[in-house]
C-alpha cells in the first residue's frame, strides 16, 4: 500500500513509498483494529521532520511514515475488541507507552523516558498511509456527527490537556474560579484553545501578530472572543486592558512570547506552554520582575506536551458541544485540503509557504460512509 515518508536526518526527503498491508493479527491478544485512513492533518511538526530537525525511523526501516493527526474508519477488529466495530469512525492517539512508572499507569504523555515512541514522529510509522493497524487501547471512537471535523481531534486533545492541567494544578487554591484568559497565537492550536476556554465560560482575548480582519480574527469573534494584534497591542498592555489573565495559553513556540506571557499573567494564574522552538535563540528578559511577580503572585508555569487517551475523549465531548453551540465553526478551520497521498509535495508547500492556512490536511480516501471525500 502507498504511504508518505521521509528519510530521517535527510532534509527535503519526503516521498511516496510502499508498505506491506497491515493486519489485525499483528496485534497480540486479539486486540487489533484495522483502520482505513480518510484524512490526516499536518502541521509544523511534519514540516520540521522533513527539514530533518528531528525524527527517527522504526527498527528495520530507513524511512519514517509521517502524519500524526489521524482520522479513519474501522475495517476489521480482532476477537477481543469491544469498544469499536467495523464502520465506526476513529482517531488514534500518538504516543506509545515506554518503561517509566508513568507509562505503566496510562500516563505516557508524562513519561520520564529519554527516548519516546510517537507515531509519525519518532520510531513508529505514522498515519499518512492508506491503512494502519493498532491496539484498541489507542483507538478513540468519534461520533458520526463529527465525521467532517474529526481530523481536528488530535490538536484538540493537546488543548484539552493544557487546560485541564491548569485546573488540576489550581485545585490547591480550593476556590479557584478563572474568569479571564489570554491565548497567544491564532493558528489551529490557538483557535482551538480559544474555543475550549469559551466553552468553559471564560472571557478570552486571543493575540497574534497579524492585524485584523482575517479569517482567524473572524473565528475568534464568532466565539464571542476578542482578537488583538500584538503589532498594535503588546501582550502586557492587553493584560492591563482586559486582564488580569487567570490563564494564559501560549501556542506560538516563540521563547520571547513565553516570557512576555509570564509578565502578563495575573495573580494565582497559570501559564500553559504548548509551543516548542527548535532553535537556540538567546533573549534578554526582565528576570527580576518576572521572578518577583511569580513568587509574590503565586503564579504557575507548566509545560504540556502530547496527550493521553483521556484528553482525546474529553476532546470528543468538547467538539460535540462546539458543533451544537457554534454550528459549522470547527469546519471553517479546515482551510487547505490536499487530494490524495500523491499530493505530498503540495502538502509541504502549503506548510512552508501558505501563511493564511489554518489547517492543512490530506484527503487520503473517500468516505464511503457519507459519500464524501
């Protein structure tokens, strides 16, 4: 079968390749789920892997199949699978358990292992293929009502984890009731964070460099959020106007923004860091002022990466609520489709050059369930 892969460590090596057909018998204990891939979302991670910034091939291969944001339909299940059946829509999680104590209790996203295995990212083939097989433990059912937007579940799970971690941390305060939040970055992750925070009833200010009007700013405002350009209103000034911010969700990966967010965070606030920079940029920051604010203000900064199954499941719930409360909003994020695995060069071009893209995704196969592709 066809798949899109890179040669890890070799820049611009993305290509179409062939893989053996997967089978439910590959998964032990009758727990296999064979899935036809319908759509795969792609993002900066896929671009960076093609740039050879990171990524490693699975054992026995010199290439890595990319794509970690899956959506598909079950074709076949093993005899001991109970939660899904042929015809169901599903999304697969990304990270697989390692050897740490956290991995053993279902928290692979909190692993202390130095080396981790993530499908489409490191040591495991991803989902940019015609089919894949996996253990039912890592397969999450998606209602048919979400079939047109189900490919957004993986990035939604990242948002769910970040926000839920903020609430979990602040249980220490007994009566923490966040009212105002800032989201820094208005790409896919930032917009989904805006959505999740609005669904929780917070007043949300979303900041990005681009000046409105744009589709991104329209999407923020459609949720009842506030969009600001940092070219006009810096983050710290936005906090003075519209804060104090109880939660700041950082979704840019720019270190300078992370330190600005530390200044903008209100007392008893939580800064959730989800962006990653692969560079080695050095910046000057007002260290004493930030330290003073964190200590006297009981502030918290937490890094959040990946998501375990529970956050995918909470993502399904929030996406269903979003479709009811803001009909059609999620679908507007799917701005740039690529037809077929053969369109991998166009996929990379869009990730590299198309600044207006919110979510680039590959239509791998036509959905026989609803007749659309």
